[in-house]
C-alpha cells in the first residue's frame, strides 16, 4: 500500500490535468455547437446524431482507436511539415476524452436554449436588443442551469473514462487500477477508484458552486469556486515543474503489457539500464499492439515481447511454426529489416499460451491432450483473456483439433485463474510461466501437433536505443539466457500469491544477478 500511496500524488495530478483539459476543450466545442443547433433546428439532427454515435463507442475502444489515427497523422505531419505527433500518451487520450465529453454539454446547451420562454425573447426584441445581445444577456443566463448540468455530467464522465487512458500510455489513476487488478493487489484498485471518485466529486462541486454563485449573485461563492480551480492549476504547474527538475535528457522509456510478468521484467530492464547511469521511465499496462507500434515509432525504447506473438500477430505468419530457434531467427531478421527493431536478447524462458484445467477435473474426464479436450469440449465452457479468441493461435487450434466449446467468455487475465479454480469455467487460456498454475494445481494440456508457436521472451530495442546508446544496449544484451522458466514462475508467484510489489521482486533478482 505504501508504494501505491507514493504514486498517488503524481498520478492524481496527471489525471486531473488530463480531465480538466478535456472538459475545457469539450465545453469550448459543445457550447457554440449547442447555440448553433438551437438557432438552426435542421442542424440539430445530424450534429446530435454524430455526437451520439461517438458516445456509443466504449471508452477503451475509443481511446485505442486514437493510437493508429495519431500514428498516421504523426507520420504525415513529420513528412510534410516537420511536426512530430506522439501516437501514445496524453494526446490520443485527450482527443478521445474531448469527444466523449461533447454530447452532454451539447445536448443540454441546445435543450436549455430551446426551453427559454418565447416571451423573454419577445421582451428582448421589444427593448431593441440585437440577436447577439438577446443571446448573451437573456437566453444564456436563463438556460445556464441546464447548460451547467450538462457540464457537470461531462465532468463526471470524463474523469471516470480517464482511468482507461493507461493502456494508451497516458498516466492516470488507471495505473493503480490496472496494476492492482493484474497483480491482485486490490488495495491499489480501491485507492485508484476512491481517488478518481474524489476528483469527480470535487470538480462537480466546484462547478455547482460557481453556477450557484453566478445565479444568486454570491461573490464569495464565485470567488471560492474560482479559487479552487486556480489552486488546482497552480498545483499542476508546480507538479510539472518539480518533475522536470534535473531532467536534461529524455529518459529511456521501457514499456510493459498489462500482466504481472511484464511488470517484473520492465523493472528488471530499468534496473539494468539504471546501472549504466541512464535515466529510465517505465510505462506500464500498455496494450499489446499499442506497445509494438510505440516501439516502432520511437516513443518506447525497449520492452519484452514473445517470439510467438511477434511471429503470428506482427509478422502475420501462417502454417506450422517450426522449432524455437527457427521462429526466433525469423522474427529477429524480419523485425530488423522491416522496422529497424533489434532483438537484443532472448531471456532464456518461454511463456507460451496453453489451455489448462483443474487437475482433478481433467483427471476425472481423462483429458491430458488437446485432442482429448476436443472430444469433451461440447460440454465444457472456455474462459480466455481479451486477445486470445481473436488471435491466429486460437484459429489454428480450432482448425487443427476441431475445438468447439459449449460456450466461451473473455475476461480480464487476472480473473481467469480464479474463475477456473472456482469452477465457473472449465478450461482457460493460461500462460505457461504463471505461478498460479502450480499454486492452484492446474493441468496444462499437451499440444501434440505443435500448433501453438514457441514463445521465447525477448528484449526488443527500438532504433533510438539501438543506434544511439551502446552502453545501454550492451547492458540489455547481457540479459541473454539470464532467466529460466522456473525463476520466472517464482517471481510471478511472489507478486500474484505473496502480494509483493513487482519492483521489489525485480530488485531482489537484480541484487542476486549483478551485471
């Protein structure tokens, strides 16, 4: 809990900054649009429909869609205007949150103006007011409570949705929530949720106080609300200034996907690089394809991936994968030729996809292999992580073994093992180095046909690090063969079963294996 509390101020500041920026921009777009819709009813249908369509897109999906869009815009801007645009981080998150916040403000602005008593407009015209004067002096003040209600709704939506910005590389309170879910440190989840709720309630209260002060002409209330926003702005500026002190060069950015093993390995990479005197920054809980694209574009400098993922998903290979050495060689050569990405080291272990069952259930049904599972599958339910059922490996397993389950459901990887242990699903997509396989006495089913490709853990290095930091590259190369499967299982179990922090587990390994 102490480590989570130590991260809280910086993450809360980043979350608040992102949320307030999105809210201000959304209001700047939506209020004029709402006025235009109220003035031109024919415009209302298409504009509100477009905003409504955006609102129906799940928040995480909308955030993820921004990454390839920003990558395309960034490539275009760099080529034609010399302008660099980051494909991960605050930029994509900000645009997605702005789009998410527009609808309630737009709807309420249009509805508030449409609800103004026609007699008030007539009175304004009778005293010689122009349409502009009537809007600013009569209609908007009368519609203000409804407009503010939309602003408050948007604020709560934006603050809540901002917790989902972690997978696209924007730090937020979602860092605590995602890492807590994956490492089963639910006190982190509570901390992130409570802090996010407190931010939403605080912003909502400040907006409500400002509106009440304006409407009732209470200067003290207006001053208090403005003071709260000013204090938040000053606090964010101070936090940004403190974070910039002493940072003369861009740190080496190390990415991590959203599961325990990746958190531990990212800290090991960071520790090895820090030993060379390099400044490092760990970006946790990134999406799998988001992370590779970030490495390719230079926004992440290094991370650990798996040869099977790269072979099947990135290189789009089909057919039988062949042996480990052949897959690893194909991946290394192709990544270097296509993307200038270097495989700095194979760490020495595989973390392959596998299908697993409770050992007692497997024994009772006589299931040891995937062929035997296929015969029993119509009576069984499969649980899988978010990616597995859409991956090439799953399609290959279905084609090779004819797997047809009674039902299948996708869920967070951190919940899979709990679900199979409780009997809520019969089979899960597991990771071979997960410490919970042994702890929960699960049986990993044998892939007789070798359909699932090998998954050697490899350190990938992007162009900036490979070409411009020889000492850092050499430090990562020395990790080759340094971690076997048993050591990785122990480290994963230390986090998942013993509740230790990934950074502490990584530091312990680094102390036992000096460079």
